[in-house]
């Protein structure tokens, strides 16, 4: 037998190091050639690292959250035959769904069957329950369920077949006695190491707030007519994708940005250079199981409503299933962030550095308003209202310009026919 040292491979694109986000093996495990060993995260993507040999794991390089340099020891594997030179060029691959699959749990040892009861007709045996290892869930959900002694196969997911923390909370609440958890019942403390995408998000947000003097402006818009037009377009869309509010808002933004070039910009504060971009590469903040990801709609200014709707759907799906390419997750010049129906009355979004602005539409609500009709008579009507927030870098964007820009957006969404005019 010999020791085989497997070094951290070169994952390309000038990456010098990567963070360990999930081990799929441990010391003592037998591994096969091409078996999935570990997930590592670079600034570009999450990478699956596979074993170049068959053998037994003797040593692993570090714990979750540790950073490993390219060329440094990643694992030591015991193999048959003579010792070989360390290997560091095994081909890694992009994870199709980063850090979502956990190693299968071992099957429990069979329990001896009890002596049959002396009854005339034995009852039929129940069908075997599904294995918890086959349930779709993230490693964090699996670990929490294991710590709580919960069989994931008994937890019913709310959507798309994947068990999430909320589903586990509902299961625990319902099974705590009486159908609901008593108010104020204490839960055990949890320590969760900040790694992977969540660590990147924490670093980026901290850097943004530390370096950028934010200010936020909020304006109320009457979107009654815009919603009516959206309904008409959807009713006659044929095979086109369904329109949400977002493509309409993006169209309004792109129409007015040429008059406010300082908003569609990036600021290199080390070189003291502001680049005002002619094209609108719009970042679209998207919530995923792993955290917030910002895929980019390239040349948003050149796309019509239906093309925007299609690209929004495609990028959001790619971000959530982990298939988004690195070039689809970088290079934005301005970001839009929306919580949809959860949007709240007003938000103060954090700028996606090195951009200088971020726009956040909020929830649409219905309220009575005074409206002056064509006859000049003022009446009270039920209207649909939505606040639009914008946070800006005060080093680059003046408050007057930010307010003027949002006022121009307000004119377009309140007179939506202008969105479709040249």
C-alpha cells in the first residue's frame, strides 16, 4: 500500500485559492475513482472536486470555511501499489447545484423480528417508509433534522419537493403537542459557521456599507393604469412569457438612464475613476437556498418587454438551480432588487459595490386617493400604489439627481403608454 497526495487542482481563470464549503468524504472512507470528494468555492463559482484514484482517505486538508491554495495538499489517499507523485491537475467541474446534496446516511442494521403473536390471522406488514437520504434537502437542513432527531422522510415540503428550514419548522410546530408550538417555548441554540456563498455575501455587504456613504430616496407611484395595461398584455400574450411588474420597471429605467448617466456607473475608489456605462447591464438580485445571487441581464436597454420577461425567468432559474455561468453573475452596472409581494412599504437596499446605485420596487397596495376627473371634479377612488426606493453612493450621485431620476420613472409608470413609445 502507498500514500497518494492529491493537491488542490487549478480551477482556472487565474484563481489562486478556494474555500472548502462541503466535504463529501471523511478520514477512513473508501473512495472510488471519479467519486465526488469536496465542494470548493472561488470568487467565480462552486466547484466539484473528484477523486483521481481509488483508495482510502487518510487525511483531509481542513474544515468547512478554510481556504486552500492551488497546489496545496487537499487529501491523502491510501492506494494499492507504489507511491506516486502528488497530483494537482485532476479536472474539476462546476457544480450544477452547489452544496445541495449530502452523502447518503447509512442504512440501520436489521433488527431481529419478534416472535409472532398467537393470533389466527396476522396483520399485513406496512409498506416501507421512504429513506430520509432520498429526500431533497440542503446539508444544513439535513444536519438540523439529524440534531433534532427528525426523519426528513416524514416532513412534507411546501414546494418543488425540497425540504427547507420552514418546512422543518412547521413539522416541529405541529408535532410539539396540540398541533401548535406554545408561545415562548425555548429552542436550543445553534452555532452555524458562515462559509461559502453566505460568507461572500457577508464580506461584500460589509465592504459596501464600510466604503460607500449611502443615501436612500423613496417615491410613491400610482400604478393603477400600469397594472391595467399589464393585465391586457398578459391576456393577449399568446405563447410569450407572462409579464410581471419587473420588465415594465426595467423598461422605464432604461428609457431614462441616458439622461442620468451617473446612476448607470461603477466607481473604482482606489483609482478614483468613475466609469459611466453606455449599455445597461442590469443586476437582478435573486434569492436562492444558498443566499442572494445577482445574475445580470446584458444590454437590457436593447430588449423589449417580452425579451426581458424571458431573460428574467431564465436567469432566475439558473441562479436557483446553480447552473448560472460565471459571466452571467458579474459585470452589472446597476442592480434592481425586489421582494415581490413581500416588498414592504419601503426598503433601503445596500448598493452592489462597485456600482453606485440600486433600485428597489416595493409591494403594490390599494388605498383610497383623491383623483381629479376629466370634468375637473375631485373624487375619491381606490388606486394601486407602489413605492420605489433608490439607494445611491453619495460620492458620485447627488440627492437632487437621484430624486429627479425617480420622478422621471414615476411619470412613465403613471402614464404607461409612454413605455411603449419611442
